[in-house]
C-alpha cells in the first residue's frame, strides 16, 4: 500500500515538474515579462534587504526635530529628506515594505475568499447560485470608497486594518471569474464520474474544481497584488493611509504634495517611479502568467 502511495506521489511530482518547465518555457519567451519580474525582484530586495545595509531612523519622529527638513540630496542623505525630516531613501524602503505586505496579504484574502465563494456558487447552481450572485450584485453596487471610509472611521488606520479592508472589498471580481470557471468544470467528464461514484459535494469542490482552477486563481492573484498596492496608495494619497511613523508610497505622495510647487523633486519622482514600476510590472506579469499557465499555449 505504501509503495502504491509512493508511486502516485512520484507521478504527481513528475507531472508538476513537467508542467512547471512547460510554463517557464512559455514565460521566458516573453522578454518584457522577464524584465518585469526582474524589476519586482530588485524592488523587493531594495525594500526588505536595503534597510539592513542603509540604516536610518524611521520610527522616532521626535529624534529628528534637530535635523534639517526638506533638504536636497547630499552625501549624508542620498535622496534628501522630506518635510518631517525623514531620510527619503530609507522612507522609500519602509513605504515599499508596507505596500508589498499589504498588497500580498490583501490579495491572499481576496483570492481565497473569492475563490471559495465562486466555486460554491458555480458548482451548486440553481437557487444557491442565484442568491449568492444577487448578494454579490448588492455588494458591487456599493462604492468601495464608502466601505473603506466607514471601516477606517470605525477601526482606525493600522496595517492590519488596511489588509482586511482591501482584501474584503477586492474579492468580488475574483468570485465572478471563479464562478464562471466552476460552471464549466462541473460539466467535465471526470467531475461527472466522481459524482456517479458517490463523491460528495465538498470533496468534488475541494479535490477537483478548486485544483483545476489554480491557473485562473494564480493569474488573478498576480493582478490582485498590483491592485492591492494601488488601493493602498490611493488611500494614502487621500490621507486615509498609514499613520506616521508608518508610511506607504501613497502617503508619501500625499505628504509631499506641496513639494511640486516648491520644486522638491526628490520627494516626488523616486516614489512615483518605484510605485508605477511595481504596479505596471505586476499587471504585465499577470498577463504573462496567464499565458504560461494556458494549456493550449504550452502545447504549441
């Protein structure tokens, strides 16, 4: 019995490795996607490893009062300082950390909840599907900004709250797409065979529908990370982002808004370049991942 299980495990591992190699072959043909992946890796290393190399004070606001604020780049501060005297290079790293963490965790919540909701709705069908879709329609009719404002007013503006707010308002599109996938998959021969053999609904959804929706979920997750970073930046720009001394790229743009009039370019352009590079890279990467996971493209 154990030998049979070992053979099955080795077979699944071989299939996974083969699929991965096929997907990677398609992915690396897209040179722009490889460049975007390189940009994301570089920015992630800059944000998470950079603070261990370039040490700055990004926590204690009071300790910075003796420093000169809004100073241009110099040997002491390579990207200058902002109006609260924080070192801009260190600030970019801290803001990037929060943007990445919020984006990734919020996307995880959105994709997980949206996938379970969509699979349940699509596979169950009938009245269950109708009720669940009407609930989703009601949620989609409520502007997300209103929900965000209410949540911020009730619970505050720390990082955990931002993750929950963005994650729990970003799953609607995921649910719709996964529902469509489930409607198609439930009619496949292998699902019908499991149903005839007595497989229960939970097993079919978790063992057959969800695993065969992984390619769609992976693509949606890539887009959702970019959307999460963009949503956090939008909140920060509106003044609803993280509270000092915490920051994110949107909050940095909000606090440096007057820098445009004063021509303090070092407070604007580095943030804009990093932010746009990351968001565009995630969105382009999502297209490339979709192509790499598409079976028809692998078989060309």
